[in-house]
């Protein structure tokens, strides 16, 4: 029985493409649910705007850190 060969970088790229949109969608949903409290459709309150900005920045920092950790792990496996 032959063992299947996988290209770790290729698998990483496929996962990134597949889940990148899902991560963006869930980040927007999470930040929107957490930060939006007014019912105004035309504008955001200053507190809502600040909350959204902080939420997106923290999410970006988290995913950037997680991406670096995964890349490090994959390099160690090669």
C-alpha cells in the first residue's frame, strides 16, 4: 500500500483560500453583534465606530498571530 504524499504548503494555501472568506464573515458578524446597539441605519454612534474598529483590529492581530504560529508549525514538520 502506497502512502499518500501531501504538499504542506499547498494544503496550507487551500485551507487559507477555503476558510479566509468564512473567517471574514464570522469576524464581521461577531463585531457587529458585539458593537452595534443603536437602531440608526444611516450612521454609527462614536462608541459603536470605536468598538468596531477595535474589534476588527484585534481580530486581525489574532488571525495574523495564529497564521504565524501555523506557518512555524508547518516549517518544523518539513
